[in-house]
C-alpha cells in the first residue's frame, strides 16, 4: 500500500549528533574486549605456518611449563564440539564452518592449531611462542589465477540469461575486458574479540564482537547443543566491522571450548595478523565483461563472468554479476558466476560486497564504451536508464537515479571535464573526472521493538540489533521522536544483547528499514494506548508523564513486531548511488591524488542527516582505499600474507581524502516501509572504485583494470 | 614472556661500558626495536636505554649544523635553523612515518632502524637478514618494494628511512663514540650493502654509539626538494624517493646533490648524476640526462621492475621542483 510520507525533517548535513558519540570519543563506550569478568583468563592463538597438510606432532610441554600458563589446547586434547560431530539438521553456518581443533588437518595458513590459556595476556602470548608444531605438508593452492580452471558454480549452473546469449558480440560498438579486484580485508579498527564465560554446563555468556547477537546466539546453541535461551550474547558496542562480524568464526568457538575446559572465563582477542586470515575478506575476483551498443549508445548486450575465491571447506557466495543484470535497461544479458576453492580462510561479505566488485567491472567497461562511442558517460547512462526492473519487469518502488546524476554532476563540476583523455592540466598535473554508479537491493526483514514509556517521561526502546557504527541508535531515536512527538533527548535506545527482542543481523544495509519500521509501529501502538487512556484521539501532543501520573501508572509498554508487506512482491526495491571523482595525476610518477568527490545517494527518505552523511563519507573513503591502495598481498609459494599489518596493508589516511561532498536525493520510497527510508551503507561504496579508475583514465588515458591503482600502474 | 634486563645509564661512558655484550641492544625511541621484539624478530637479553644522555641538541656551528643523536625527528623537522638552512632535511623528515612516530623516533634511531621487508618480519619465512643462511624470500617472491641497486642474492631489502636520504645528499658526517674516543664517518659510508652479510645493516661496531651528525654549510637552501613517491600520501614507505639539492647561479648549476631512497639497502647517493649536472644549465633536458645516468647498474627482480622507470622519472621530477621549474 502506498503511503504518504511526511517530510519535515532536516535534509541538510545538519541534524542530531550521534546519541553515543560522546561515549565513543571519551572512551566510555565499552567494547567486547574491555569487559572484566571474575576469574578471567587470556587466550592466544597459535596459527598454522603451513597452508595444507596435517599436523604430525605438536609439542606443548614448554608452553605448559611457562609461567602463568593454565592450559594448552590443541586437536589432541580439545573437547569435541557437538555441532561438529553430526551434520544432519544443522544450519549451514554451523555445518560447513572450519571444525577448529576437531582433527589434525590443515586447510589454510594461519588456521588455529592451538590456543594457550594463561593468567595474563602477556604470558599467554609468550606461551604461544613456545608451542612447536610439526607438519606433513601437501601441495596447496592459493592463487585464483593459477586454479581458475577448477572453477565451479556454487548453486545450479551459476548461469543467468535474458534475451540472446552473448549479444554484445554482434554490436557495432563493443568492449571486452578483464578486471581484477584483489583480496581486500575488512580490518576494522577494533580487533575481533570474545569473552566466553560458562555459567553452567549448558549455559554460557559471551561478550563478543558481532553484527548479529541473535545469529551468534543460535550458532553457539547449535555448536554446543544447548538451548538457545541458555546462550547470552552481548555486543553493546562494535568498533567497525564492514561485514567481518557477520558470522561466527573459529576463534569464537576456540574461546568457548577453552572456557569450558579450563572452567574459567576466557578472553580471546585476535592479533592484527589474525585479522587477515581468520575473519574473512573481500574475495579476490577475476571478471570478464563484454558489452555492446548501437552507434547512438543503446546497449544491446552484456556478458559478465566472475570467478571468486572461496575456501576448500565452505562455499562463500556473493553477487558480483548482479549489477549487470539490473543496473541498465539492456535486452540481452547473460552472466556466469563461479567459485574457485583455495587453501585460504573463508571470505565473507565486505562492505558493498559482490556488487562493489561487479560494479568496478561493469562501470569501467561502460566508461570504456563511452569513449568508443564518443558519448558523455552520463548521457550514455541516461540512454540506458532502466525505468522498470530489467530483470523482473516489475516497477521500481522508487528510483531517482537520474536526479542523482544531475546533482552529482553539478557538485563535481562535470562541465569542466574534457572528453579527450590527457588534455586537461592544472599546475603541471593532469586532471580527470570519472563517474561510477552503485545499486543494492533495499531489504527489509522482521524486527521487534519493545517500547516503554515511564512516568518520568522517558521512552526506552529495546531491541537486540547491533550498532556497528552507522548510527542505528541515532536513527531509531529520531524515528521515535517523530512518532511520539517528544524530544530526542527523552528517548533511550538499548541494543546489542540477545535477551532483547528479536532483530536481524546488522548487514546488507537493512537495519534502518527493518528495525526502524518496528520502532515506527511500536510508537504508534504505544501512543494509541495513551490515547485510549485519555479517551482523546486528537493528534495533539500528549504529555505522557502527566497521563501516567493521572492514572497512577508506573509505565506503559508495547512489544511490536514489524515485517515486510507484500509490496515486496509487486515492486523491485533498490537503493542507488552515483559517485563523481575528480583526480589530479602526476604523469611522470603516476601518483593519483583525489581532488574532490561528490557522492549522491538515492536511498529514500533520510532519517538522520548527520549520520547518513557520515555513512556516505565513510563509504567513499572505503572506496578510495579499494581503488587506490588496498590489497592483501600473498606469497603463493607459502600461502602467507606478506603485508598483514597496518603499516603495509594500506587503508586510506586523512592525507588521501579530499573534500567529500555527500548529497541525498532524499525522496521517500512509498512502498518499502512507513518511513520511506532505504539502505545506504553498501551503495556508499559500490561504484566508487570505478569512478576513480574512470577519472584516472580521463586524466591520463591509462586504463587500469586491476585494483589497486598504484603509481606503478599509472606512470607514463 | 622472555625476561630481559633494562638499564638506563646516565653517562656516555656508562653506555659504552655495557653495550659490547652479545644480546645487548640500545633503545632510544624504540619505534622499530619494540616492533621487532613484539614480532619475535629480535629478542635482546639487555636493553640499554640511552634517553638520559645529553644528546638532544640542535646547534649551529661555524662549519654547519650539529644534531645530537637523541634529537627527535619531529624536533629536527620543526627546528627553525633546519627549516631555513637545510629545508631538504625538514622535507625528508616530514615525509617519513607518521607524526606519532616522529615524536618518538630519534635521529640516531632513525639511522639504526633495520633495513627490512615483510619476509624479515615474518619469522616463519626465509630471510638471510634475520636468520643467515635461511634464504631470501623476496628474491623470487613478493619484491615490489625492493632494491634495484646494490642488492645481492642474499638480500634485496631497502633501508626505509627518508631522513637518511637527505643526510646522505647533504654530505653529513656521523660522529661515533667508542672506547678509544670519537671517530667521524661520512654518512654515505655509514650504511652498507648486503653482500654476503645482509644481517649487518651498517658499519657501527657493537661497542660504539652514535652521538650526533654534522651537516656542513651549503648553498642549497634555495633549491632543495624531497620527493617521495608512495602508495598512499602518509605513513607509507617510498616506492622511490629522491633528495635533490641544487646550487644555481645565473641559470647554471654550480653543484648538485642527489640521493635516492627505496632503491637500495642504504641511502643511494647518485655521484655520477651530480657530476653530470655541474656546469649544466637549469633545464628539463639536463635533469633527464642526469636521471638516465643515475640508473647505470640498476636491476629489477620482477615485481619491482617498474622502479627502473619510476626512479629516473622521480629524479627528473625532484630536480624540476628543486629548480623551481615545477
């Protein structure tokens, strides 16, 4: 049902500051590793130094004798995890994950082979250095390029087709190119950490970095075969994750095993090096695109192939070819998606996930086509503008991407762009402009909010959802303030614990749409309760505290569940973005300096302008890192990452970041949810890498198809 | 954890008395050493903290500038004398590391930081520098950051300092104290090439202490430039860096100084190119010719072959900046 949405919130970069901002900048926000628990012990992992094979001997004696060491746990003495023993009826997250300490098999370098538990972290660390492991090595495979012939479709035949197969080949204007996105790591500032405390044989509490306390709760219950309600997962603050905390990882299971065995709580914090091997990454992906058009720039065909890394024990899938299916009105599209199983840790969704990988290829290829056709890249996009979903034929619930093009073009100064590469110069540097678009499904899933108004006039909102930094709490408070007609300062938001009402894992840009809807409806229900009391249904502001006092009530509360309606069947729902980038390039040295970014999000109604802007700026920065510098470099002879630290794995620093102009179309989607708000986290990054690559081409005439775009690839 | 002794002598003699024992390391800012200890690359038995020695001064002398070994990188970079008379050094320092590291790192410590690479840091990997005889992981491996000059089959790591590149270009002299008194060593002779002994980065003996460096007076202040090409704009090692200093009179180069970073086991001084520039007019052509001359003997090892092209381009670019042509 179409909803009329009231747009009376600020739409500029002004707006309410983060409700937890002060806690975060003063250090009062408590992250998982910062909790203290009575009798706490400390665990340090020992990682495999081979990439494939078996452990033939593991000598733990020296470690066990070291001061303060309580236990050394390996596959030899570890308790058996029930969830690893029988596969029937278990969710795939549990079934397929690395069965840590279950046997002597090594399937990737850095795989945990032991954990040393001691009474201080330093002693555990030293103990870990004393564990000596002997291996029988087998030939490993870590290079996707070397093993691409072993690609396989993750489900079905991995193929998609509409219209004619490979129609691009018969087009008068066509481009066929290969693109590579390397392994990137999430590496949030906060290291992954867990404190596991068994309260009883079948009852456990964890303080854990996770994007989904409910999902973690269910995984732990399954793994240890205990009732779900006996698992308490707390994740009150998460210092960034970008996807790395979307699932349960081996180190979490290790902490749970260890705490059970030493009968004391165990804290386990990953090292920065562990963050490269043990908590996922954006998979190295090889892609090939063929794209064809008529002389007037109408697309006639797109063929998009992608081969992505996965581990040997789990099939990790994402959607790199999806953008080619849905971003443009093209009658003939066929895609192929394959995985290559390698001796690496399992990848996982990293911000923008597969769509960011796919958009780098598609939006680069389209840019190449624009030069061939001599049609402005924006004009080319407009000529192929999808008015309805090209994949399903359904109408879009809302789409204003064309307005976003115009806004972004104005903000970057697109009129200054020269169609001929290498012709615009300023102060001895080459100047270039590039564009890249993003799309991502606008999802919404079920969520429950408990809303409680107490006699002091304070409204408490409770739900399990994690807040990994996008400003979820802030947006929820603003939705409630709007509905209840009370100041945001009178609203509290409590989240990040599994004993709170159900909420989805924070991921896929779906939290505001999902949990926000529950807040919206909970507030309506709560207000109605008050109106029943007062017998007054006028929309006039209610003095809630006064009403409770009059009726001698301590509080009124509701628990409200919201789920997506059947509008999802009738409409195609997406968020869109367009990124414009201006670069300055030193032709001699190949150094690319981003001079300006203008990113425009078409993500429905903007609920929290300040945190939304922060999302877009963060996405652009992540995209700049992906475009120019991020790459986890492996020596395939050894299967080990060479740059597994923050000095050598480069993420963008302040000096790399120019003025980022974040803009919003800010028009509500009338179908997706009562606020008209769509997700923003992914689209803030998707398309950015292509925008940078396209700007570099416009500046220099150098087309870089393998990220990152480092000086050696650009220099004359 | 591994137990080690930590002592803080208050006199230079007190330091010299204790450092000549195996397993002893001097610590000043600790920005490299502590890292190496945390990663298990080095495990000293005794740390001699020299921060109590009076070696922090930065003073003008009749011959030039004296900088104490314990002067902080940030203090030198911000010093008014350095900014005015030796801007090349200030620029190089500010291109190095991060502000936090420069606030801890000392001049002597900067010189003593290990020539290194990723294989040196990973104790499970072969590295002749860390474990002599274990092989060089980089030689046929991941070597994009590695040396194109002066490498050996034993080691192709590069010295990562920016400061040292400027000091090499400026003809600095290292003042070293030992049991028998002080000796003076040209800066360009302080660090060494790997040869058959990559475990040794420099010519400082185990019983010696760097007390300071001297930079002679020069006429380069008006035409100096430090250009660092790197993968990100701060806190990244150089792919190639160039310290360029010109003494120009009426459009003619009287003297030139050139040194490169990111290309060798030590700061790489380009004497031939300097000589070629002397007497030449200030022009892009002169610079390009000098840059080509500088590349004699350069060798790529695979991933770092791009440096054979990037290095001369960076030399020419740095000279352009130094001459005010850019």
